């Protein structure tokens, strides 16, 4: 049965994914900063383990991942859900910095670490939750959308690297629209999807080892439109 690490599993999409994989009989190792929230799944799930780690703390994260690897042996899949972002219409750098430290630096350190482990074990599946927000620049949260664009681009680089390695290494880029979690901030949100429904669609996409998945399905036409809409129109939205 599968062994899965979920980073950012203390709430929202990551927690729902942890529950789904546990229901399927997988062993799930969860990482995040909030130990209390991670503990909640322990009582009813003997195949669940967790470690506290802040992905912006590189040595703590490395220690946690290596210790999980030692405990689990071969890891079949790692799902990176950890992320943050603030609305920042006034361009206050104090608000941008944690987004960059988490979604760019911590995230890169983590995915490099995971990729190297999977390459060494000659296979595996890495998935990262990016965002539809990474497809275009967004003035209300510019660092967030830019950080998600970075992740999307980075994942494409890893997909090419995995292809060239000729190993059974799969990299999935999961792009949600709005999801009903603490991360959905601001006015004028629409089609805000329940986290369990989003997790169920992510689960299916990962079973198919999809390279890119837009979730939920209703966001697919919008994703296409967002990607190709000329800036002269996009700036007026
Ligand atoms: N909600 C949306 O509308 C939406 C839309 C598109 C994409 N996304 C993306 O989906 C992912 C999951 O977010 P969510 O919506 O499920 O929100 P969430 O409930 O706030 O989940 C965020 C998760 O990231 C973890 N995390 C944040 N900073 C971390 C750090 N420095 N180290 C370790 N873990 C950290 C949090 O755990 P701790 O706080 O316990 O560390 C939590 O488990 C994020 O990458 C987000 O950008 C969300």
C-alpha cells in the first residue's frame, strides 16, 4: 500500500487529502507548523504519522523529511500543499516577505530535497498545489500570484528533467481556483469550492498522474481564458 508525505496537511486541502488517502488504506505522513491540528487525525488512524516542520526553516525541514524517509522506507508520493499569501494592495514589503520565504524559498528547498530523494530511489510522484492565480499577475496580491507563477514554471522544469531522466518520476502541477479555506481572501470571490470536493478531484488527477490539473472542473474554461486573454482586456477585469 502507498506511502505518502503531505506537507501542509494541518488544514484545508492538505488535511482533506490526508483523510482521503487514509480512507484508501495508504500510510500518510503529515508535516506543517501547527502540531495540535496535525494531532487531530492521530486518534482514529493507525497509519497516520506527523512531524512539525516550518518549510522556511531549511534544517528543520530537511531533518523532518529525512527522518520520515528513514521511518517509511520508500516514499511513493509527496504532495506539497504548504503555502501562504496576503492581500497587499498597498505593496507593503512586510506582507510580501513571508509569501516569498514560504512559496518561493522554502518551497524550492523542499521540492529540491524531495526530487533528489525520488531520483535516488529511482521513481516516485511529486505533486504541488499551485494556483490558477499563478497564470496572470494580480494587483491585490502581487507576490502571491508571482510566487505561484514561479512554482508553475519550476514544476515544468522538473517535468522536463524527469522526462529526460527516463525514470518513472512523475511531477504534477495542481491548479485550484477558489477553495473554501483560510487562504481564500478578499472581496468578489466566486465559485468558492469546498475543500473536500477539491481534494477528491485532486485525488483522481493524481491517480492518473496528470501533469497539470485544474480543479475543480468548472474552472477549466476560465483557466484557458486567463492564459490566453490579451492584456488589453485582462487589465480591465
Ligand atoms: N484556498 C484557495 O482559494 C486556494 C486557491 C488556489 C491555490 N491554493 C493553494 O492551496 C494550498 C493549500 O492552501 P489551503 O487553501 O488548503 O489553505 P490552508 O488551510 O491555509 O492550508 C495551508 C497549509 O500550508 C501550511 N503551511 C503554511 N505555511 C507553512 C510553512 N511555513 N511551513 C509548513 N507548512 C506551512 C499550513 O499549515 P501550518 O499553518 O500548520 O504550518 C496549512 O496546512 C496553498 O499552497 C495555496 O496557495 C489555495
